[in-house]
């Protein structure tokens, strides 16, 4: 019997291919001159997919009836239709846990950058304005005494909550379900927004959370309010956010993610009260390597023992 065949639709971290080399035949689809012909010719052989961002929906899976595992790079799996996968008996895995600290560090850095206008102050220095015009203006906001509302107190949300206590920042949260934690729980996002002045967004993306943060939530957050998004751009109505920043309905925003990455809403690029990062939440060599290794471990364990290490929970898969 030949080696199992695994499909990689698009380029991934090199450690994935390296880790799989001895365990399967890997089809690098993007390198094929006629990908459709390859999919048609190998459709009954390909048993698993390793992916880092290709859209995998029901139609894609229907072309590959022998596939039983989709191993995804990243904890967010919003590019995979997990319900369609579950309906076809396909297990989806992601890479939870190994990036929590990295993303929480990024979130905290982004919060500090936004509250204290550090990128703007740095630009001021580089542009020679310190000599020309004197000190950078005092910032209206300070970290101390801020009230943070975490939208999505999960693994990363908890790591962020752990980090802000020494700054004197209080924490509340909104999830669909209350957790057994010491922070105040809000069943309503708008009500939480009304009571806090930092909205920290760390929920999964996808259809079920699309534009959860809309004009009403931003208005509730108010003039001193700061939005930090390290989750997915789709969670925020980006046009409503731009309008809220322009009209000072909120104070400022720090964004690592955008609705149409790598495109960024052109107005965000010019607004002085927006701090923008190019989706670097987990982007360090050690953390991305750990994520790649977990993709490999999921595939290897499944190919060898028939079980995956970090499958997306069935409840999440069937609810989308
Ligand atoms: P997690 O542990 O699954 O936590 C997600 C939290 O969101 C859960 O507490 C969940 O609680 C809550 N939630 C889910 N749907 C909700 C909804 N509709 N309304 C309110 N709360 C909801 O996930 P994680 O590992 O912390 O990762 C969170 C997300 O961060 C990922 O899905 C990914 O999109 C994003 N991320 C971004 C980067 C980056 O580079 N910027 C890196 C890693 C992850 P309930 O189930 O009780 O609602
Ligand atoms: C990565 C992420 O940027 O894990 C996630 O959900 O958003 C990030 O860690 C992404 O997976 C890169 O493809």
C-alpha cells in the first residue's frame, strides 16, 4: 500500500511540510500547473488537508470524498465551513493554546500604543517636530483606572485579563455563557460597552459574530472609549468604526485585523486616532513554529492512530 496522500492547497509554514515528509505524500496544489486536473485525478486518494487560510467549504470537500481530516494552521478557523465538514464526517483541527501568550502580549502592546499614542509620538520625533514645535501633546488617556470589557473571555481573553491587572485596569466580559471567574459578566454586549472604556475583542470570526460590534455598540462605548481588535476584522462593522473615529464618537482604536485583509479601509490609514498592525498577533518565529508543529502532530497522530489531538469541538462545528 502507498503512503497516505495529504493535500496542501496553499503555501504554509515550512515546518508543516518538513514534519510530514516521512509520513505521507504531500500534494502542493499551488505549485501544480493544472490544480483542477490534480484534484480530479487524486480525488479518491486524498485523505487529509493541511491548510493555512484557503477557503474550505462544502463544495471544496465534495470534490474530495475520501478526506476525513482538515488540519488548520491558526486557532481561528473561520475560513473553514466547520458545519459542512461535520455533516460530511470530516474532523477539523486548529492550533489552540500554543499562541495565547503571544497574542495576549500583542493585545497589551496594542492597547498601550493606542492609549498613549506611542506610534504617533514616534512619528512626531522622526518627522523632526520635536525640535520644530516642542514636546508631543499630552495624551488625553492613561492606562490607570481604565475599565476593560473583554468580548470573548476564552483562552486568549483570559491571558489578556491576567496581564492588565498590574496596570490597575478592571475587567468585565461578555460571552454567550457565563464562566466561573471573578470578573463581572454581562449577558448584553451593549450594556457592557456602556460601562467600560476599553472594548477588547477576542471572539472567533465567521458568520455568527459578523458585525457584532456595530454603530450601537460603539455609541455605547462613548467618547472616552477605545476599541482593540485582535480577533477578526469581520467582528467589527469597519465603516461604522471609521465613522465613530472620525466623529469622535469613540476616542481611538488599535487594530491588528481588518475586514478585507490585506486591504485596509483607506480612511483608517489617514485617521490620526487609529493604530494599525498587519495581523501580527502570533507572528514570532517560536510561536508560528509551535503552531506548525501542532498541525503536524494532529496529522501524524490521525494518520497513525486515527485520532486528532486538537479537534474543533463538535458543538462549535455544528453551530458554525
Ligand atoms: P476561545 O478560547 O475559543 O475563546 C473564544 C471566546 O469567545 C469564548 O470564551 C466564547 O465563549 C466567546 N464567544 C464565541 N462566540 C461568541 C459570541 N457569538 N458572542 C460572545 N462571545 C462569544 O478562542 P481563543 O483561542 O481565545 O481565540 C479567539 C480568537 O482570536 C480566534 O478565534 C481567532 O479568530 C483570534 N485570533 C487572532 C489572532 C491574531 O493574530 N490577531 C491570533 C490568534 C487568534 P462562549 O462560547 O461562552 O460564547
Ligand atoms: C495567524 C490567527 O495570524 O491563529 C489565528 O487565528 O489569526 C493567527 O495566529 C494566522 O493563523 C496566520 O495564518
